[in-house]
């Protein structure tokens, strides 16, 4: 089942609203941990909105498509944010992580090391 980019964005917005209601009452997590989880979701949401705004498909099954998209994203981000701007590199890194499927493994690894 294909899930559209709009549906993915809608789901992240919903999840962020739910966390905004739950996190203030939660005593199981430290404030910094709550903020980190929200920041990660906001980064993914920003990435999906970026993809939608630049008509880059979120699902790319072939490696050649992935490489082409990453090259395109680098060019767009660099042009938008002035070449080697720090913000451009942050956006590029988030997009690369999402597109290459590294977000979940990295989150798992960070969770283990935060322990």
C-alpha cells in the first residue's frame, strides 16, 4: 500500500499534536528526552514538506533514483541557502538519512547510547 506524501505529513502533524498533549503530563521521560523526540519528528516533517515542495518522490525503490534525488537535493539546498551554509548541510543530512532509511537505525542507536 502506497502512502502519499500528504498522508505522511498529516500523520506527523497528528503525532506532534498528540505528543504536545501527552508530554507535559508524562513523568517517565526527562524534559530533554521529550524535546529530543519532538525535534526529531519536526525534522522529519520539515524534510517531507521540503520533498513535497520540490516534487521529489518520497518512495524511490531503485538506487539510481535515490542517488539522483540526493544530488538534486544537494543542488537545491545549496542554491536556496547560499552554497556551503550550515543550514543547507543540516537539511541535506536529514534528507539523506530519511531517503537512505538511516533514520530508524540511528534512532535505535541513539536510544541505546542515551540509556
